[in-house]
C-alpha cells in the first residue's frame, strides 16, 4: 500500500491541501464557502480588481462538503490515474498548464461578455473555486491513452456529462473552464494504446 501511495505524491499533496484548507477555513459550511468564493474565487471580476493571486488561491477552495467530495473523487480518478500511468512530473505539468490556461480563457470570455452585454450579466460576474479545471485537463490527457475498447465510450460519457451539466445544472464559468481544460489536456495526450 505504501509503495502504491508513493507513486502518487502530487495527487495526495493536492488532495490533502484542499482538505486542510477546507477544514481550517470552515468551508464545509455553505455560507462560509460562499463568502470565500466571493473573496478568493477566480474570474473576470478578480482580474479587473487586480487580484491575480486568486488564480492560485481559488484552486484550494470549495463551496461546501459536497463540492469537496466531488473534487476528491475527480482528482483521484483523473490526476491520480494520470500520475500513476505517466508519472508525477508530467501530471503536475498537465495539471498546472490546463488549470492556468483554461481559467484565463474563461475569464477572457467573461470579459468579452461584459463588454458586449454589460458588466452586470451573471456570467461576467461569476467567480469559480475548486481544483476541477486541472483535473479535467488531466482527464483530457488520459482519455486517449486508454485501451481502444474503453476510449470512445468514456470520451462519449465525458462529453455527454459536460453537455448535460451545462444544460441541467449550469454554472457557466466552471462549465467553460472544464470544456477548455479537457480540450487542452487532449492536446497534451500521449500515444494511444492499441
């Protein structure tokens, strides 16, 4: 067991950091989580306010216990599996680049929306928290490496999830971040297994 965990230092550190921040700030209380989202969440408003550090701090925040549980599972099955298969260095690189680039791309889209439709539209004012952007980036890099019999069905499920999530439980800022991160991660893909 210890040998297996030793192959996942980045995943374990990321998961432990998120849990530690959540517990120390009381983020499992939804009211507390919402206040921290407004204060340290990332999005176009953060850039306008000059709060660039929120690009990093937002990664370690959650809205509530339910979001923490979802992110913990997502990180395990995306970042953890990529780290297991391709190593820590590659996983950290893919996570960091896709997290950064997808969040900046979504913030730019929010800025365009604010310029075209007015700064008060919900999409332009939203802020995102959580580690899911980089996790979707790792998922995008991981999918093409799966055996051929699993690749298409799982890719179809992921795309269906993204589409249905955006339609049924829309959170436009994070939905945009997830889609961009998945595509960027796919661009980092390794040679598929046959």
